[in-house]
C-alpha cells in the first residue's frame, strides 16, 4: 500500500510542480503591476530582477557544474551576449512596459501565443519538420492561425466590460488606480498590446537561440547564470540611457524590493531550475501546456485584488488563444508519439538484420521532443539482443 502511494506521488510530482509554477508566475504579474503603478521604473526593475536571479543561480552553477562546464569560445560568448539582449533586456523591458499600459490578465493572454510563435520560427529555421499532408501538421498550422487571430482580436477590440461575481464591490490596494477609459487610455492599451507582441517575439527568438547554444554548451545552470549576469550589465547600460534621474535607483523595504526579489528568485531562478527538471522527464510540450492556467489565475486575482476590468474582446480573444494553443500542443504530442514509434521500429529492425534474436525493449524511458525531433532519442530506447545465427 505504501509502495503504491509513493508511486502515485512520483507520477504526480511533475503536475504539482508545474501548477505551483503557474501560481508563482501569476503572483509575479500581480506584484509587478502594483509596483509599476506606484511609479517604479521598469528599466530599474529589470536590472534588480536579473541581479537577484544571478545571485540566486550562480552559486549552484559554480558548485554543481564545476566538472562539466565547457570552455567558452568567442562565438559562444556572442551567442550568450545576444541571449542576454533578447531575454532580460528586450523581452522583459517591453513586457513590463506593456503590462503597465494594459493589465496582468491581458499580458498573460498575449503571452500564450509564445508556443505558436516559437513553432513558426522553428519551421522557418528548419528546426521543426512540417509535412502539411499529415493531420497533426495541419492541426498545428490551423492552431497557429487561430492563436494569432485571438491575439489580434484582443489588440484591436475591447468591447463591453464584464463584471465577475460582483468584483466592483471588492476592496483594493491603497494608492492603486485601475486603467481608465479615456482616449488616452485607449491609445495606451493599443501601445501596450504592440509592446507585448514584440516582447513575445523576442522571447520566442530567445528560445530558438537557446536551443542552438545548448547543443554545444550543455551546462544549463551555468548558461542561465551567465545570461542573467550579461543581461544585468546590459540592462544597467540601457537604464542609464533611458533614465536620467538618480532617484529611480532608490529602493527600500517596500513593494519595489518585493517585486524585484520575487521576480528574480522565483520567476527566473527557481523557475528555470524546476522547468529544466520537468522538461527532462516530460518534454517541452508538457511544460508549455500549463501556461493558460496562469492566465485564469491572474484573471481571478486581478479582478478581486486590483479592480481589473475584463472586456468582452479580451475574453473571446483569450478563448481563441487557448484553443489555438492546445491545437498546436496536440499536434506536437501526436508527432512525438509517431517519431518514438518509428525509432522503436527502426531499433528492432536493425537488430533483426544480424540474425535470429530475442529482443527485450525497455520502455518507460521518457525523452523530450527536441531530441526525438533531431533523431537523438535512439540512445534512450535500449534493445537487448541475443544473436543466435549470423547472416551469411
């Protein structure tokens, strides 16, 4: 009985970990929104966030990867430099700026187009195979189109305000002012939408370049620490150019410090580590599938805590994004199963060519879909053969 309970808990651990991360992401969006509305510069927030992330990750990278850390060539350093520019500088600054102009729920919904955008870029760079004759590929393409349509709908159409469970009667944080409905507010909403789309594009580019970099630099913790450190230095340079008041660097024991520490340690440091572990066991498709949950959590928290208004256009657009997202994930999941089956069949046929044999296929080994896409998962499928008669 105890063995069954332990086995059940082991199977549930990846689900528990990913659901917990979505609550962590949701908290980051809420806390950051309050901090930005109270006047904190998003440029400074990015600097402090990645300084905290570097301080949290670097010790583990130094200790745990001291024997497996590859040497850094000039080309590798340039790739890391661009990663720091795409993620910490461009993506985070534009995301925070878009969050300030819109709302946490809206920002999370727009971010859900990330898997579809990454899929399109992977196809363009030939990192993803696309056979339009197969149903799974057709579903992925259709899902990508639906996701983009949902994002465009959220950007161009707001519609009527939707009140949920009498949220207008709830108490909200002191000094918090919800978004306005003036012409200036409408323009800011559109501007925020564009900034969020550009930020998502930069984040998708980050994933593509990261996949290329990890092929030659396999020390994930060290890579994360270096990217966060370079991103901190680059963000400092950008902040000095964009912010000319020394007072913007002031930070005390308040919401600004909490936002920077929380985003850096939880949303960057801890998240990278947990996602890496889960991704090794379940693959990126499993990790990405939980992102819409964050939008739902933020929508509930934002409505009751921040007096955030939900619009009809946002709800319809978010629904389309979720439908499109899971269409892409479904197609990707089917593709992984087909590739795994092909690898298993090729492994058995390869052994049969050498004579009569007895095969034992060891299943239960989980491989991620990037390795299967590149045909590198053969080593994970172990075939034990007993050759009895060689071919003449």
